[in-house]
C-alpha cells in the first residue's frame, strides 16, 4: 500500500489528467486510475506516472468507439 503522501500525489495526478473528463465517465477514470497505480507500483517518478495517465487516457474505453 502507498503512504499518505503518495496517495495524495496519485489523486492529484488523476485529477489533473482527467480534468477535462466528465465526472460521469467512470469507466474512463477507472482505466486511467488503474494505469496510474500500475506506474506508481514500478517506482516511477511523478512525471512518468503523469505520462502513464495521459497515455491511458488516449486508449480509454468509450461508448462511442
């Protein structure tokens, strides 16, 4: 598990990456969150975690595809 500071960082990255996403697009946010957590588990830097989130957003599931 992550410590309090790391969880706060991951939450802020998620909010930053998904800032333009509608709050009701839960599947998209969950996909991005999962990729952010995976990147954080690899002892990545905050910039690498942010990039992983942005990459995940590009490939996020959507009902319009």
